[in-house]
C-alpha cells in the first residue's frame, strides 16, 4: 500500500541501514584508533607505564567493549567488500540486498567464533591482587 | 550553500580527479586493511591467551621482527588516512557552516599527521630491551 511521502529521502531498507551502520561503525573505529595509537606509543616511553595502561584492556568492562569493537570492525570490513562489489561488479546493485544479509551472516559467524574465546580470556583469570 | 547555476552543463575537468583518487583510495586501502587488521586481531586477540597475553614483552617480541614492524607501520598509515578521510566525508555531509566545516577538516588532518608521525617514530625507533628499572617487564631474550 502506498504511503504518504514523509518529506525524507531515507528509504528505511537494507540499503539505507547498511549505510547508517557503516558510518556509525566507522566513527567508533576511528576514535578507538586514536586512543589505540596513543596507548601503543607508550611502549617507546616506559615498559611499566605501557603494562599499566594495557592492563585496563583486560578488565571485564573494557573486555566487553572489545567485543563491540570487533563486531563493529567485522561489519565495517565485510560491508566494505559489499560496497566495492556494488561499485565494480556488474551485478553488484542487483544483489546489494542479498549481499547485505550475507555480510550480516558472515559477521555473526565470525563473531560467534571469536566471542567465547575472548570472553574466556577476559573472565578466566581476573587479576587477583598480583 | 552551493548553488549550481546550470546543472546540466558538461563537467569541467579542473582538479576534478582529487575526489576520485580519495574514492579509489578508500576501496584500495580498505581491501589491504581487511588483511592487516584481521591478521592483527587474530594474532593479538585470538591466538594463545589473547588480550591477557598482551604486555610490553609481547609487543617487544613482535617488533623484534621487521615483518611485524612493517605490518604495523603500514596498518597505522592506511588506517589513519582511511579513517580520517571517512570522517572528512561525514564532516562534509553534516556541517552546515563553511567555517566550521573547514575547521573540523583541518583538525582531522592535523591529528592524522601527528599520529602518523608519532606512530611511525615508535615502530621504527623501538628498542625491545630499553634501560628500565622494571626488568620484569622486559621480554625473556633481554635478560
């Protein structure tokens, strides 16, 4: 059933949501990259200072945030391949919707392989007053 | 606000290719970054004890090998330029005032260049066995 135009160009389908998600995940990854470049730079200053800062990456809360980071990277990377295929493959635009779901499926699959292992690493031996 | 006087007039070639190169760079660097970042995540977060194993000794062990120095330096450059150019796209899309748009883009590229210089200095001048009072933090091969 046709609905009244709502004064927006956004179509609300997979094409739009993949675009929105690509932007959100991109911004999130960008800001992590800024922090990660700075924290890694500490190796050049002082080994002990680096160890202290990197220890926060092993805490439960940041450990969970890392799952979010990996999920964001998985989507952004796989959807990036989808974008390239849309741009360069003759049938890319025809299959963009199917490819979106393949992206989601692959991301979930790889995430499912990563998450249990990462959670085990984060929660197996919490620092007990070393 | 840019108004296009005659939208159907043939496009002028003058410096029209810069955006095309940026567009192409996003795709080319994206493909390379998939390899570099997935490899990085696999080795650092999946193998062995993952995040729990990461400390100075772990990084020193990796960067004692030129292979990982090159890997990480290339990843640094590509990721920062790819990310900054992506942010530039968002800034161009959403900023409404020309002055703010220019300021944000200038800030983005300034941060990008500073971090590339900093990160490259770190990976290329890195010493896996520095003088430190905390000898425990050093990798085995230093002792």
